[in-house]
């Protein structure tokens, strides 16, 4: 199968304007992400609505494509970019988060392997919470959780703790059951990507503010890949400071 990597990147951000162009380890965040994933794909593009990001990517030798500024989600931006690039040349489009500069090759391979199952239309990653995870981390609504069936197809995503451990003391939840954190890395069959971006927002999606619920409500199969590597996302300037400290630690 031929895989196209797309990295949606916006300049506007409520918590961290200009984040893709912030410096991490002597390079912009967007360059760190691009160079990390490029060797793993036939083609890699940054999809952006900002000329500053576009020009930065081209300047370091990367490929970029301009997209509309009105997209509500990275999925929508990926669909426009894939269409302009020529989606029919690829079997699968992989949506790489532009603020995950430490994404690991094994995570990319795990999501690719999901398509060995011919029923897979969409794939994403999860990471198990460890038994020593603080309950506050598990309950954090900014960390979506997911449950899946024995075929590793997603049943539901939620900002709440799922499943709910009835009759178990709250501080023992993570030792009683393995919960799964959703990692925001997606891959779609090219035809499926086109279809899901034409769907109307669904009630569950609106309620939880999680677009993947729209796909489940419309009957799409989301295959789950499992990773045990922790991702380090950058959402705020404070996160960038921690990311630089981590980057320096792994270089020494």
C-alpha cells in the first residue's frame, strides 16, 4: 500500500500562537516533525493555511501545500490537501499531529499495520495507562479515553473515564482495569477520508467534542493500534520549555 503523510499546521492558536514556528532543539517544531516522519513515507507534506509556515517548510527543503483557513478540523484540512496532491495516487492518508515532534517510528508502523486488516477504514493509536497513573490524570477531560472490542475496533471514545469501575474504590481503578489513552494519530483510506469529511456533525461528537464519534455513529470501523511509548505534545509555551529540556536530555 502507498501511504501519504500529511501534517496539518495552523499559525493561529489560542494557547500558543505561532506554535509550528517555535524553536525546539535549534529547529522549528514543524521541521522537527517533518524530518522525523519523512523517511517513513512515500510522500510527506505540511498542509497549512499560513504563508509563514509554508515558506518555512519550503526553505528547509520540505514539501508544503496551502489550504483553506476555514477548516474546523485537521481531518478536513487533510482532505483538501490530499485532493490537491492527488489522493488517487495513494491508498492511505496518515494525519500526523504537527505538535508531536517526538513521534516514534514504531508508532507510525503500528498505524500502518492496521491496514493489514482489509476491513480497516480508519486507524488510530492508543496507549495503556499504567497501574501507577494518578487518578487525576485518568480523569483529565483533555485526555480522551477509548474502549475497543476483541477485534481491536473502537467502540467509543470519551473525555470521561470509560469503562466505569462499579464497586471499586476510585484510587484502585488503574490497578483493577487497564484503561487506554487515545493518541491523536489517524490514518484513513483515501476514499474513506473523502466520505467522512462530507458527514454532518453528530450528536455524540457535539456532546463530547470528539470528531471520531461522528465516524462511529455513521458506522465506520476504526482499527486500534497499541503503543507503549509516551508522546510529548506541545500545547503551550510551558510545554515547549519541557520539550526542550527533554530534547537536550536525549541528545547528551
